[in-house]
């Protein structure tokens, strides 16, 4: 039972959509083989689960971002959960970008002066809770 999956033949279209540079294609295929956990690790599987694709795309896109941007972001630069109000502990330092779930900003901890990336997720009721949880799971990786 594969669940939701893509045929291997569709992956070049996915890679083109995300504009992954050709120099990263061997890394992508290697990671697909590794994540798919096939008994024959030298062969790319015929079907790739969406979960595997999601994990590999996130890793490869992080590497692409790190190669082509001056900002080097790691998990240590992100606030994964905070039960207090954002403005009580952090000072907004600048806008980074906007996506489907909200926007990303630079923040600085008011006490320690450490800088972090904060993703402000909209509480819009039209976004299914499952999608928000999936986005949070991706950010935690």
C-alpha cells in the first residue's frame, strides 16, 4: 500500500516546476533512492510516495537556498513554538517573504539579542487545519 504516490516519470516535471538547478539533480535522485528504502539502493523506485517526495524536496531546496543566498539559515535560527505573545519577547527586524500560509520576518529576542526567522501563519478559517499541521511538520525538519 503506497498511498498517494507519483510515478517516477513525473518527477522531471516536478523538478522543473521547482527550478532545481541541473547540478543538484544527482543529489535529488540519490536522496530519493535513500529515502525510498528499497532493497536495491542503486535503483530509483517506479513510484515515489508524496511523503518521500516532500522530505527530499525540502532537503534539496534547503541546499539550493544555502548555495545561492547570502543568508545562512539553520534550525537554530528559527523559533519552533512560543506560547507567549510574539511582541512580548521579540522585536521585529525586517520582512523576509510571503507564502501561502503567511509571511516570514526576522525577529530579535529582546533579552538575548539573538536573531531568528519567524513564520507568521494566518489563522484564516479557510485553511484546513490538516494543511497547517503539515506545514508545521515541514518546518520542524
